[in-house]
């Protein structure tokens, strides 16, 4: 039973914490938080132990009359591994604390690749994290891209890939986004291509990214030149049989990310989470040796299973396929069609 | 066991259908739909029988290879009561069909008040629908307003009320809204004040309404002149003990409708539904004989319980308080604080 | 000829600078800026002298190869008066610099009232700034509210006023706003009521405010109890004849703030600026001694003329009516109908 | 002097009408409108004669007390050429009317290509419209794409192009858009690639399109494989010297479409119109034989000059380069940098 702590209890932290509660080979010792907001109360009501993220934060909790279990140092002293889910660039500030405690650590994709020994995506390179001490689970966009390109690359072969990422401006709960406009990333290629290469080094890829005023999901338009002749049917068949990718159809009314989220609400997903890549079957096409794919990435949920698999690989708990299967069963993650 | 059909399976229809499935004194016979979209497949997978809304719609289902149970006439022949959840102004077109079938009928707030014998809100006028044949459940905004004003009026007395309704432009799944702007209703007072009076006739009220570019919830700013002296504490106490109203606190980070929805997601509400009025405790204030209240109305969910109570009243199944309590328990509806 | 500098060259700064260029009794000596962005180039191309806002900022300009005229100290040494248009709460940091230079100063509404000797609105209290050294031009929302309430109060008499302010989340050029939600101000009453009283102390007013995801204009719904009987026609007549308020009509298709902006674009307003309050004639109504008014406030432009009038009053250049008339003619500001 | 009428006075119609007023070789006889909204009053106040678009519309104008000059038949009887700017798919309904009147006609890109003898873009195929009777000015997106690809193709040679179009959901004045979501076009390739080929047939192109919740501008991410080796500098040099394309820089703060519009406002463009393609110089890059370009298309303004040039070509008024130059001078259209 691996003892795990979660630093941060925001969008990613709360999801990882809940996945830990559901996983029978891991034990959630507690979470650290900076502020005594409503989610601290919810955590406590679920039996999750809350620690102040720092001495300074402790004061906030005391002022609010919220009883914590101690500070992050107290949490670290009880765990084998800490999953850092702090906002981007904050993980690197926390790292010395984790090193001092001598625990294994997982960082998220908001940190630079060099924070860890390996950048991780379960399907693409599970084995590279085997027994490692410091692992970085790549960002939501890179995770989605990794899943799709990994399956195409290993089944067909990718000569080159070009992707345009259309990014959501902020998460639904936030209030700091682009309101009316489109904001292209000025650096070309964007960091997403190189980031994909930290996980799958041998794919030639160029990426462009723009930010748009929506909070629900990212959307990728992916153009892939294949290494060998492939039909649309073959491509769909591969996608359909790849874990953590689901197919939806525009002619069933699922024509936009907001409708995909409506589907997730209708089927009773907790928080309408879609840890799967959601690909429009209608848009999949093959022409002159290139494949065209359009899919959505639920930025809030997609890395939840990856963190669980990373813990298993780092602690040599079980091999890749077994871990992925177990995670998917635990979290209700599927592939192929959601209905029909 | 009252046999019920639901005409329409959109935002309201699917929620009413699910509430019927959960209610042990009612039986859902089936739903009618116009198009074979994904929700038709989901309905079938839940064991809900799907009927084509018309002969013309039947062709759509046939073309799509979706097997329906018949047309709405077939549905009507098996039910005691039909809940019409068609888009606004469509219910009145369906009415002759229902009359011919000799069934009781419930319409929604998108229809004019004169379509029914009584306009209904469970807490405000349950008894007026007792044994009636045609009832109109008032709109989401009027339902929210009715709950709040009814409890204040019956506990303190309302001398006059003024409300500014800040309306969401369309539902999350839709794509036909105001994108960047504010659109005031040109008619003053807006129809909401008079609509409230169809449920609670003896409150003097003026309403103004504007539409804003959001999809999540409506928000009301309500100004009430009391008939007798009241303190902030008394007002909060009344609100806290009123069914179907919950209190949230800005100082717990719940400072906007998008954060309230995040809370609903976090506590595991199906589709993040909040059939309760959500009032900010921080904003409740009393000054010079006036009370000021700010609350949010989840337009997708708020009328779900009202439809169930209307069915009970129309069929004399049980008295008001008993019905409301039963509905709340069935649907997990609460009041007061959600945590703490 | 009053020599004026403008600290800051953002939304307000650039508009005040241009108004100064057009005013024949004032001379724009220069503007200070923190960054060498495109607007620095545009300023230079119009012959406006650019100064670095601080020594540290100077480095930015040097790095970018943009030649400035010096720092703000150099600017201050040449002027009689500085108009501070820094972002909210920054003006108070700049104040010691201005005091040291011994210049008159104008701050904007983002600063607290106690930064200045008087809070200013041209129509409401021009004379109170007469000969003063430090004046604060109130915020866009308070300016709009002041204009409307001042004319009603002085023509009819206001017994009490209640206003709900529906605020734009950020300016069009910004990228840090609320994207999908409504965010009520938790403090009740909001600061806008008391702020109105810094300009017109004898109006009893309560205000509530919410933020919505739009960038174009604020919108106020104003409820006024009159001191004496008034008809809708009298109210419209007063409004129509008040400077800096224009009337538009929903039945001409001008049904929302985005359509009002379209009108401003069509009539060739520079930057589609509407320094006037824009009131919907359709919505003006009078009932039971209360008046109901709905109007939009163009947050980017409305304080432009107020700054010019403040300069005149502080320097005793000319009396109120003369100054307002001159400003309006200089800037093309009108009242009544824009066409017909 | 070519006598021209404009059918429709919306987004495109009003801009074409104003361009006609400024062009000394054309005479605007009048415009047709369906409703007596504010723009009818503005037209009249500018001396533009307004005709009812149909007999039925005539009644609307009469009811509103707005005096029109007659119906569209009266307008057609006085003109040599009609520019149809009706909403998409309406032009084809109007065509018989124009044929009966025996006038030349221009349609917009909302109509199918086969409505006209030639699909037109001034820079790409001016000469093909020479003396023609029926011409279709391609849509805003195809116009932008044509300008960019035409100059690259004629200067370097395009082996293949791939473009992802990120489309605004509706125009600023409209209220019927996508509010929170991303909506990919389900058909792949989208119609934009084939539409580009109606103007430049010999470019191999695939296009994908998505709709996003913004009203200001479209944005294209264009990937071009060159026929011969080209450097970034050469590519920038070509772009810089192409008419109707301007370059902006992210490091000057122009990092998004909303900031580009702010620039257009600041430089005093009427209605902040940018008939030019606006390309980010920062994003232009060349790698492994491919060029990457990101540019914005102002959907409201970009076809204004194209309509004028089409009139000249159809009436053999002057040769291509002369016409484009004259149009640009008349309308203030530039290329290269806007400042520096």
C-alpha cells in the first residue's frame, strides 16, 4: 500500500485525491491547501485530511476557524510519494521540501521537463518511469496529443505531424480569461510540439496554438502524414480500440465541446469529467497519405488517470497494461463509443 | 400509480423523466422526441420508451435506423397525464392533441398563463392545483422568485418588491446566444413581475430584466420593503429554514455563478443540477425597512421538483408539505447550508 | 494656456491626451508610459512627447530602442497640472512625486475619495473644484450615475434611489475577465452608492453590483422615487435636454449594448467612443411615484470630458456652463437623439 | 460613371455603399432595405436614397413613417449594376429580379459559386471578371486566404497548403452565437479549401474549420509547403510588399485580435475597419521547407475593396493594378507596417 500525499487541492489535486481514495493499492494520507475555502470543508466531510501548505497559510486556516492536521511537513513525514498539483512554476519551488523529506514526487505539466527524470504518459512511455523517483505527468494538451499520436505511430507510423491547438482560456471556476478575441501563441512552433517529444521523441511534429474565450475543453486539429498507406476505416478502427479515447458523432447532435459536455452530464459523469480524449468520428478523414483528426481534451480531467499510473510505475506495482486497465476500471474510463 | 408521459426530451424533459423514474407513486410510460439525436439513444439505454413527436418526426427516426415505440398519440393513449416540455409557445400547439386524448396536462412557463387553469409553484400555491386538469408550472425565473418572495411574504410581509433579473442568454448546450453585450428587456416592467402575480397575486412587484452572455445560471437582485421591522438575522433565519433554498458564502470562495456550479460538481450533483435557489448569505442585508437579496437560479434544474409536486396536487395524491418533502428526499434537494 | 501632463497612456490616458490636443486653452506637454508598446509609437507619430514613467521603465524603452524625452520628473518640471490615469490604487503611489513637483493634480475614480480635496463630476459639482489643487474625477459608473441622478434631483427631486449596476468584466483590449458566469459584489451596498454621495451628498441611494462577461459597456438599472409627481413625458423631456445623455430606441433595432456600439461605429465616432450616457427611451417608465431607467455607460470614454472640465475649474478658466459647452463642442459630445 | 445600387444595407452593404460614395468613377443610386431600423435613418441623413427591398417591406416602412424612394424595382430601373449583399442564400432568390432588370450583378461569398460566371478576388484573378455580367466576390475567409496564398504562390510557389480556420461565431451587432464552446466543422475538408480553388484553381489545399465564441475577427493558421527553398526573411519581404496585408508585432503588445482591433480604433479607422489581412510578423516562420503563418481576417471589412475592384473589372474601367491602387487610396488601405 503506497502512502500518497497530494500538494494542492485545486482542479487537478481534488481529482487525483479522489482517484487515490478509489485505488485499493494506494492510500491517501492527506492533502495540502493554501486557503480555507469551501473545498477544504468538502475535503474534511469526505474524510480527507487537510494540511496547511505552509506556516503562513496556517494562519489563514486558524483565522477562519478551520482545524488542519498540521503543515505540509507533517504530511510529508507520513508519505512515500507526493503528487504536486500546485499551479504552474510553483512545483519547482516546492521541490526542495520534498527532497528534504526524501519522498518520491510527481509534478504536473506546468513545470519544466527538467524538473523530473522522465516526462510521463501512461500509454506512450509507462516503462520509462519504472522505479523512478521524480516524474512529471505532462500537461493536458500533451497528454491528449500523446495518446492519439502514440497509437497512430505504433500502429501505422507517423512521418510527420502538424497540430493546431485551440486552447480554452481558463478553467470554468476561474475569472481571468480572454473574453472576446483570439490570442495566438507568438512563439512558433509552440511549446507543445517539443513537449510531445519529451514523451515520444521520434515523432517529427510542429505545433501552433491559439487561445479562445471558452472554459470547457481544448480542441486539437491534428494533421498526420502516415508512413504507410492507410484507409479511413483502418484509422477509425485503431482509434476505436485505443484505451482512453472515445468517439462521438456530430450527426447525433454532438457538434461542439459544449454538447460533448452535455453528454458527459447526461451519462452521470462526476463533475462531467471526461478523462478520455473525445474524437469526432465524422471528422476523421484520410487523403493523399495524410490523416485529419479533430478531438477535444477535457483539461480538468485528462491527467487524473495518468497520475495514478505514474505512481504504479514509479513504485513497480504492476506492469503497464495491467495498471492502465486497473485505473480505467477504477475510474470508469472507457474507449470506443459511449452508447449505440 | 399515476401513468405519466413526457412530451419533449430536452433540458426540462429529461430531468422530469428522471424524476418520474425515481418517484414511487408515478410511472413513466415514455417520452416523445422530434429527432434521433444522442439523447434518444441514452433514453433507450436507460429503459425509457421513446415515441416520435409526430408522424413527420417518425420519418427522421426511421431514416436514422432508430426504432421508436410509435408516435405521441400512442403514448397519450396509455397515460393519465402528460407533461409538456416543448420549447416555449409550442405547448399551445400540442394542447388540442392532449385534449383529444382526454389526459391531464402540465405545461411549462414558456407558455402563456391562460393555457392552464392555474399557474403553479409548489411552495406558493400547491393547493390551487388540487384536482385540476391543466396546470402551468411557471418559468425558472418565476419559480425562483416565487420561492423567495413566498417565504418572506408569509413570514414577514412584503409591502413592495423590486427585482432586477440578470438572465443567462441560452443553455450550455445551445449555440444561439448573445456573445459580447448586455441586452435589456425593452418592455418595462418586464413580464416577470406579472408572472409572479399569477402565483402570488397579492405582492406588489416591479421587475426589470437584462440578458447577459453566460449560460450557467440566472441571477436576481431582489429589493423588498417589509411590512414590519425585521433584522438581517431574522431574514437569514427564515431563508435558511425554507425548503429548496440553499445558502452559500462568498468568503468561502463561492463568489460567482461559475463557482457555485463548481461546488455542485464537487458534491457530485447529477449534471451539476441545483434545483434549489442559491442565495449568497454575504449579500443579505437589511436597511431602512428594505431587505436586499442576491441569488442564482439554475434554469435547467429548478422546475424539476415543481413538476413532480404539480402531478401530485392535480391527482390529489398527498397534501402539500408531504409532497414537497417526498420530492426533496427523492431528488436529494436540501435547504440551509450544503456543508459546514 | 494651462500646461498639462498625463501620467499613463492607457484607456483613459490616451483619451485625455487627445482631448487636451483639441482644447485651445490647454497645452499637452507630454505623457508618461511604463512600456514601449505600439501606443508609444502611435503617440510619437502624433507629435505627443513620451516620457518613461520611472527610471526602471526607462530601461525598457532603451532596450526596445525607443527614444523617450526623459522620465516623469522631467515631464513634471514643465507642467502646471498632471492628470494621473494610472491603474486603480497606483495613483496614490504616484502622489508624492506630484507633490514634490508642486503641480496641481487630477486622479481618477480608481483611487479612494480621500486622495483629493474634492470628488468631481462636471454637471453635479463643477464649482466645488474651483481653484482646488487636488481633484478626483469619479469612476465611469459614478460619472454616469451622477449625470442621471443630478438632472433628476435638480429638476424633480429624488426621495430615494436604488440602482443595480451590471458591470463589464474588463476592457476590450484586456484578457483577464470573467468568461462564463455572473459575479455579484459580496458587499452590500456596493461602493457605488457611497461614491455617488461624494459628488451629490444629499441623495439617499443604495446600490448593488454584479460583473458579467462582456467588454463593451456597463449597464445600469436605476429605480428612483420622486419627491413630486412626474409623468413619463416630463421625465423624458428632462433627460432629453440634459447634456451628455443621449436617447436611443429599441424599436429602431438598438436593443443591446453591442448594437449601441454598432451605432457609434456607424456614425464615425473615433474608437466608437460614447462619452455620453446612452439611455433607452423605450425603457423609461413612471409608476406609483417611481421612475425606472435603463442606460449604458461606455467605461472607456465617459470620463474624458470630465477631466477637461476639472482642469478648467481647478484653474478658474471659465464658469461651469461655459466649460461644459466648450468641452462638448470640442469633443463632439451631444444630447437628445443622435438622428431622427 | 457606373450607376450602382446596393441590395441590403447590413454589414457588407453599408460598407460597399460608403466605398461607392468615395469612388469618383461610380455613382451610388440607392440602397434597398427590409426594415426601417436606425441604419435607414443614418443612410438618409448621409444623402443615401433608401428603397424597400420588396412590396411587403414597403408596409414596414410606411408603418414606421419612414419615407422610402420606392421598391427595389425602382432602384434597379436606374442602375447599371447591383451589388447584392443579402444574407447568405438570399442572393440566389433575388437573382431573377436582377435578370429581369437586365443589370450586371455582384453576389457575395454566402452564395454558391455557380450563381456567377466567376468567383473573384482582386489580387488573384481580377482579369477573369473583365467584362463579365455576373460575379461573386468570395467570402471574407476565402478573400483573406486568397490574398496570402496568391502572393506566396506567385512569388515562391505552393506545393501544398493546409489551413485551420478559427472562425468568429457572429458579427458584433448580432446575438445568435456560440457562447461557451468550440464547434468544429464536421465536414472534412471544410468548404474553404474548395472555395479557394474557385479563385486559384492550381493550389493543392486542405482546410479545417472551427467556430469559437468571439465576434471580432477570424484567425487563420496557415501551413504552406514551398516549391522552392525560401528563408523567413524572404517570406516576410514578400508579405510586407503585398497590397492589403499589414504586419503587426506581438512584442509591441498586439498579441490578440482584440488588441489588433484596439490598434484600429487608436489609428482612427472608421468603425475600426481593417480591410487588410493582419498578419503577426512574430509568428512567421520557415522550417524544413514549410512556412507557418498566422493572420486575422476582419470579416466585416475585408470584402469592401474587392467589391469596388469587381465593379471596375466587370465594366472594363481600368486594368488590375490601377484599380487596386485607386481603391486602396480611396479607402485608406495600406500594406506593410502601420507605424514604426
